C-alpha cells in the first residue's frame, strides 16, 4: 500500500506568521492531515489535533546505508558514528533524573538505498546520502528530508528514513565548521525521526532554518529537551519491546525481496484491509543561504518549513539564525 504524503495548507502557514516567537514552544508531529482539513493549532503554531507520533517500543533499530557519501569522502563508518552521536544527544537528555525511555541501536551497513515502507515485506529504518540526484522537485534547497510512516489511528511510528542532500550541498565534519555541519543537520533530522516537529524557538535544534557554518543545532536547548522528555518519558509503558522494524528486517529493498517475506506482526490486517493504512509525512531542514528570490518573503518560507513543508533556501541578504 502506498502511503499518502501530507501537504500543509498555505492558509495555516500564513496564520503562523502572526504568532510571536515564543521562548518555550516545542511541537510534536501528529496524525492530523493538514492537506485535507484545517488542523487545530495552539498559540505557538503546534498541532493540537490528532495523535502525537511516537515509537511504541522500548527500542529501535536504525541502519546506515553502506555507501556513505563517496562524493564527499564520508565513509559508512564515519556516517554511522555521526548518526550514533546524534541519537545519543537526544537520548542522553535529563528528564528529571533519568533519560528518555527509548534505546536506539545504530547498525549497518545496509545495502538498500530506497526510502519505502512495505506492508507485505520486510523493512528497515535507513539513513542515506543522495549524491547523484535529489529527487524532490520543489525542494532543491532542503538539506535533508525525513520520511515518517505511522498508524493514523494511534500515532505509532512504523517506519522512518532519512535522506541527506549530498547532491546540492557540501557537508563538513567536526571543527571548524565549513559549509554545512553534518552533526547539526543529523541532530535536527534525528529529532524528526523520533517524532518531533519544528519549533518557532530560533536557537533550538528543531528550528526549521539552518545558517551555514553554524554548529548551534548540535546542542539541545531546554525547548528540545522538554520535547524529547514529553515524547519518551522515563516512566512511560512501552507497548512493545522488539527493536526490529515492522514485519522484520531485511538488508534488501522490496523489489529484491521474495513475495510475502514479512513476518506476521501486523501483516495480515494490513493485507486484508482490516487495519489502518499507513500514512506518511515528511520534514526537512532548510538552508539559510544564497541571493534573493523575488516574490517569496523569507518569513513565509520559514513558516512553511515550521509547518512541515520543504522550504526553499532563503535568498535575501539577511539571515535567520538557526
């Protein structure tokens, strides 16, 4: 079954421009489909309608694609270390004396390099570079894109893939930061993989815009810490303990797997139509660089990114600091 990609209504983005930037305003992604209805929001622009997205299990497996980035000289091992570090930043948060209740195992290398969710075959949560092309028309200026597939009735996340735009952008590792900081981008996108949405707090990791050369998003603010602790409170009761992807793990993409290769977890209901069809949405981090593009105000682009759309590069001479 193909997931439905959500688009955010333009009117909602415009309404967000009238909201004053808050000092504390983390947002969680929810199941509400803003492309089909006007989803309710609070004074900070956060969705209040729909179920919050979350991983129901106490642990999660994420696989790093084996090629790394050949074009940028980033090996699988280096990318894996950076992905592990990004998850570690979030999951070492202090939630009142204990960390968030979620363990993430970063594994690999994995052969598959396709972002997909399979209802009748096995799956994998993948982090991968896109060096040869960036396949999203209208989103050429996104540094990365995180796909989320979830149960629209409960908000349980079923799958997440992170694609890094190595075709349009150069990334640097460590200090000093040149061009775009890989650690900053990964920390932001891992927040999306964990079910967090963009915030209007300008110095937070989950702010939608990134200024090249900055390493600010590597470190969480109080807004970010509150978000992860609310999503995975130390005293929550996970409904599952399996770390494996839904329907089991495969190193291979669906096209290379045998038919009906999935395990029984949820498969029969999805195939028979008795369960909920998976819904999908995506989140992106936009770069804040370049020359002016007439006719599109920078603030509107920021609002669109905050609400989950791809945002084009800010092309004015002033910058929105991430």
